[in-house]
C-alpha cells in the first residue's frame, strides 16, 4: 500500500474536518517526540504543534524527527503546505503557488551523519503536476511554478534582505527547504502548495503583523483544503510508480 503524508503549519487545515477520521498517535525515539494523525494510507503532521499543544516556532521544529517517523511508517509521498511572504508586488496575499524550486543558504536538517551521501534536492515533478491538476479539477487558480527562499527565522527579514531575495525568488518562508531536503534523503517524493499570506518587508505598504498573516492564512485554508482533498483522491487511484526520479 502506498502512503501519503500532509504537513502543514499555521494554515488551519484541521478546522476543515478533512482529517477527523484519522487517529492521533505519538512516537518517541532518539530523534525526538512526534505527534501525528494516522490512518491506513494517510498521515498528517502539524509542524508547529497539534491544537492544544505549545506552539513550536519555525527554527525549533524537529523536521528530522518528523521525517524519520514518516519513513518508518512507509510514507511514499509528502505534500507540504506553507505560509509565505510575497517577494513580488504583483503577487499579493491570497495567491496560491505550486513551487518548482527553492533556495536555502543556511544549513538544513539532514539524516547524513557518517558515510558521504550527497543528494541532489528537488521538488518532485510528478507530485507538483498532481497538485496543479488537483487545483484545476477544483477550479482553483494556482501559479504553476515559483521559487521559495528559506530563511532561518524566527525573525522576519530586513528590507535590504528582501530586495536581494526578490532578484532570485518569488516568496519567502522558514520551513520548505528543510522538509524538501529530508524528504529526498529518506526517499519520499515531495511537493508543496504555498499560500501568500502577506507581502514581505518593504514590498507592500504598512508594517507586517503576525495577526494579519494568520488571518490571511485562515482565508486561504479552505481553497488549499479542496486541493489537498482532491490530491488524496487522485493518489488513491494511481498505480505505484516505477521510477520516482
């Protein structure tokens, strides 16, 4: 049986009820504690903590523990949902993007500790196209492609940093690259949907506020939930792939 995992952050997908049939489970090993919602072929992780848990800020998320647990559960594909800031004036809050690449100039978490293992990171083309198909099937507009720039957090970026990033990327966030790299190391196909929830510092007018970002993320959640639900349906109909490259 092929298995799919969904990881989300501040995007309140749990409020939509689409994972209500999954069972809450916890796993502990040397890499850390992981709580997830579990089914036969579907898993969900709230990367910043389940409802009722203390919030885990981006720079303290134990991505390695998440992905090691998913690997042990036999997960084949991962969909990451991300709240991001726009680096483009013409790409405002409310925009949804299915990215095709990312930049991270900071160290990312890794499973490599001893023997050399140099993976080539990428966003899986098949998963990406599946997400675009799911969006179109639900009559939801998404940008086909875009570059995500990951910063270390927890602070937001300076105006000068944003000007530099805007030359090479379309959106900025704090978690996608870490998850994409680990998914590749553990042999999972990885794709993402990014929600533009604010303009990055200096791109739009006014000051950035956490509350405004969370309000926009909540507004985008329903559309992303419809994309994810369709992707899950399609995933269950697909035959096992012969080549994940």
